């Protein structure tokens, strides 16, 4: 295969696949796959594991095929992508595929969405031109649509993860069903609140132009409204100016909202902002109920102190793990056969929902043990 090169400033390779594809065959030439066993735990997703086992069984009855794959994440500016890397590399090893997990490299001074998307697109194009026949990508925005469409036209199996481009020609999305995840978070918060009415803040985004974030936030608001609360969708930010605005808006709400604020639910990794505001306002742990998203260190700190009662963890490990299996299966078995096997977790014709875990404060150690068993703890 004619290998292209790509500048170090554009990408960093995180891990190589184990060996050349297709070497692990039985006497009939069929694919032999041995999965790494997942430890028993209340957090082990048995339905999802059963679906994966069914896919492995189907692949084991098919002729072994060669395939070169890559998984392109967003920039590695948080620990969010480490479970994706671990899961994807494990699956590549089990399938004996050649490939890697990689990410665009950007500097702190040049990390705008436009720059990152451009470097993702360059990396995607390079791998397509290198001859890779499976590419998974977590797209920054829809500027990648044309490149994805070109790849699919050239018979490159193309899958999105974490964030989707449903208007592109990508065959499959693997990740969180954001509407349902938000709805579940809203239900969790509602179950924690002892009052029968009151105002709750959904700290996510009220901007529908960010589809995934809006769907998650709206799902939480829907569940809380159904439970009889007044739900307010607030667009939460990351930069200094938006953080200051968050504190202003939420402090004023705690002072004067009618009906009074009885809870807050954070929809993203900065969900601990709700606990920071409550603490600085002078509330004691549990005075208002707070539910969070993701398993960030600051969130865990506030769960330990009692300000946050529950969080919702996305299954990044399973996102990564499913990608090589899905791409290989689409190539070997075909799209329809693959999605038929995956049907229990499919949302519509092209979306695979990896689900979320609801983790209460008194379950933190148990959930941490499960993450350790997957190799993604700490």
C-alpha cells in the first residue's frame, strides 16, 4: 500500500493495532475472535455485552478479511478520550486489525473549532488517500461532511462517534442517545427532590444549533416538566466570561426564583458548576438536589462532600470498543446484516446507543472498581 505522511503538528498516533489483519483463522478460513472478558458488576451492561457477543458469533462464521482502520478523536485536552482509546485498541487486538487511534494536535493559542475541524478533515483525507478502508471520527462540526461523503463513495466504511453528522453519508453513529440520556438525568434529579414543585435549572445549552447538547438539555427539561417542576434551560459555558455569567444567573435564581430553586442538573463535564454556585451561595450539602454528567474529578469531589447526589457516566469505553467491530462487520457482513445484529441498541436505521450509567454518590467506589476492571480507572 502506498503510504502517505502527515505532519506531527497535525496528528499524534496513540496506539498501533496488534498485527496484520486476517491471520487468526480456523481450518475453514473463518475468523477466530477471543474477547477480553468483562468483570461481573452491577454496572456491567449485560444487554450491550450480549449484542457484542452476538456480533462476534456472526463474524466467527464468516471468512476472515483484511482491513486497515483508524479512529480519529477530538483533541486530547481532557481524559474523556482515554476510555475510547483503550476500548478501540482492545477491539483492534481481538480482531487482529492494523490501525490506530489518533487525534489532531492543536496549541492552546490555536484551538478554535474551525482550526480543529480543519485539522480533523486533513487527517481524515490523508487516511482515505493512504488506502484505509475503515475510518471512525468524532466530528467537530459539519465542515467534515464533504470529506465523509467522498470516503463513502470510495467504499470506505465510515462511522461517527460521540457527535454525529446525520446529514452526511456516514453509515453509522456510535455513542450516546442524547435525548434519552438527558431524559434519564431529569428523571434522576426528580427522584431526588422531596418537594412536589419548584424551579430546576438544566445547565446545558438552550441553543438548538448545537444539536447534541440541545437534545440532552431538552430531554432533561422534558422529564422534569413531566414530574411537575418548572424547568429552565440555561446555556452554561467554559471560558472566564461565561463562567462569571453562570454564577450571576444562578445566584440570582437562588435568591429570587419563584417558585424557589429546588434542584439543578448539569448536562456536560462542567456540571460541578452547580455545586460550586450552591457552596459559594452558602447552601449546605443537600439543601438543593444536584445531579451531574460525566465522571470528572471536580464532580467526584462534590459527590464526596454531598453537594452532588448522582452523576451520569457515558460509556466511552464501549464507544471505542464498538467502532472496530462495527466497521469490520459492515465490510464483511454488510450494513443490513450488521444493524440487524445490533438492533436492540439501534435508534432508527443509523444510530447505535451505547447508553449511560446512573451513579449515585454511595456507588462511587463500586463504579470506580468497574472502570478499573476495564482498564480505564484512575
